C-alpha cells in the first residue's frame, strides 16, 4: 500500500538514510534507500517516484547528477538536496538546475517533512490546474453536447444525476454517437473535475502496448522499455479514466482491470510492488457485451463491475429533430478551424436533406460532412449542388426502408430488407455494415441466403 507517495532517499552515509526513512514511513510514505548516486540513477530510471531527497556531495555521481536523471524521467518530480557544505554558490547552482529546496546539514526533521509535503502538494496543484485549463479549453461539460430532443433531454438529466456518483458507468451506443463527450461531461460536471480526465481506446493499440499504456512499466520490462512509464491509471489518479471500446479488450487484460477495480491498486509491468490509485472508471462500447459474455469473450465478473450504471446514447437516426441544431453547431466550429472559408450557412433544403439521411456513422459522420462542405463549397451558402458533389449518388436517393401502411410484413422479412439496405449504403462492405448494425457479419450472410 502507498498512502502518500513513494520517496527515494539518497545518501552515501547509510545511517543518514535510515534516520530519514523512519519518520517518512511514519508519515505514510513508501521509502526506498540508495547508498550513492549511481544506485539512485539506476532506481529513478527503473521505478517511478513522487519525490527525491538526495545528498549533494557524493563520490562519482553527485546530487546534481541525480537531479538531472530524475528530471529526464519526469521534470515535475520535486528533488530536495542536502549537504554538509552549505554555501551560496552550491545553493544557487542547485536551484538553477531545478531543485525544489536546499537543506544544510544538520537540519531539523520537521523542516524536511514540511517542505516535502509542500512540494508534493504543489505538484498536485499543478496537475489540477492543468485539468481545469483542459476543461475550459475543451468546454468538456454538458455544453459540448448538442440536442433538444426528448432523448437528449433525458440523457442530460441522467448525466446530472450520475456525475456526482462515484459508481462505474457503462456507456452504450453505436460508433460515432458521442460516447467520449458524455464521458467528459460526467467527469467535468462531477466532484473530480479538478482531477485529470484520461481517455484510451482499447482497439487503438496492440495487446502488449495497451497493457503498458494502462498499467505502466519499469525500465527493461520488455524490449524497447528504455525508461519507466507511469501508465494511464496513475496519470488518472484522483480523476477519471475513460476506457473506450472496452468490449474489445483482450481477456488477460480484463483480468488485470478487474483486480484494479476490486483492490484500487495497479502494478506496472515488470514491477515488484503495487501502487494505490483513486480512479473513477467510465467504460464505453458499441458491442453487445451480454452476448460476448455468453460467448466467453468477455468476463462476466468484469461486466457486472462495469455495469453499475448504464447510459444508452441514441443513434442520430432516432433524434433527427436535433440535426438542424447540430448542423449549425458544426458550421460554427468548422468556420473557426477554417477562417478562409467563405461559407456562412447551409441552405434550408440542404439541412432538410441531411435530416432525412440515415447516418450510419452518427454524429461523427455528420460533423465530418459539414466540415468538408465548409472547406470546399465556393459560396457563402451551401446548396444542393454542393451537397451532391460530396456524396455518392445513392446517398440522397436512398432512404431507410418504409413499408406501405396497407402492407404488413413479417418482422424477419423487414429485418432482412433493412440489412440489405445497410449493406448497399456501405458500398457492399458487409463488415462495416455489421459493425454499424451491431451484429456479427455471419448474420448478414445468413440473411442473404434466406433472401436468395
């Protein structure tokens, strides 16, 4: 367990190091001792420390060399130096090179504790300030979500209620429906807003790299690990970690994630000790996790841990009344990113055409199209001819299947026709169509055989 932080004490006089270790341990710190500068440099390159307390004058590798090695790994780790050879020149040199404070031996232990706590508190404050600046810069709250439909009003209400809970949240919705925006709103509307918001897509990295990315690693843990890495759980300490596409996480990593959720401790790859973290988990998926549990591709115990509170994000086709508002919002954002564009607005018939499209890629697809129009349209108003230039011919002609009111179709036939329409909309790409429909590609092949 590590309550307050991990501290490295460096002194070539073993008695001095031991004298410092006891009161620091009593204060709740985990303390490692190095009996010289060379050992200290090796330790800071292989382990992660919250602060370093080092003697200045040591043979071969002195305290300034240790300071340089620490800041090469993490410039924000405070280094406090001690020396029996007090003097203005050495003090000035130490502070110039980034030392947090300078003690002259003999010193009072309570003074060391005061400055150490102050250094760690200032480091946490800098991290909180960065998070607040991030929040302001990204407007990462409910204001980033756009829509006035009944579905979105219900979602806003749920976010307001869930944000102040510490419970794990599972966001479910199709690709492009805005799951990360909702995760950010849950973070920045809640009590952890001053802490970091860290996001990772579980499909974006290979298995080995994802493990290191999440849990960190020590130097030499694997080929290419030339320095230690904290990992995203430690980065998100006192904040929120957003695990996007959790349904695609490998089974062995699911087991490690479950242990973190149960114990609140993470162990870096290759490390011999765990570290306590205080992290709220928000996970997201477009997969049918219940089906993956039945298939043995997702751990049932992890599913129950993550599925404490579930929020469903509606696809864009279920809230078409929000499309004009979204278009206006995206035009404003696209113009800000492309100040040389002449586009001011989209013609009403263009907005109506956009509202009638199926949007299998949801809000992300709409935003990308609007930006393309703002960048490439030549005039102040985007007309239908501009829209046709940037869409395949069938996009404006194709519509989701509508059955005549007088004709009653069996549900299975309706489902088969809709699948066929989606495959056509995706240009014959059955894998993409299956992903957007949330089904297995084998289901598409089976329905095609049934339809002949």
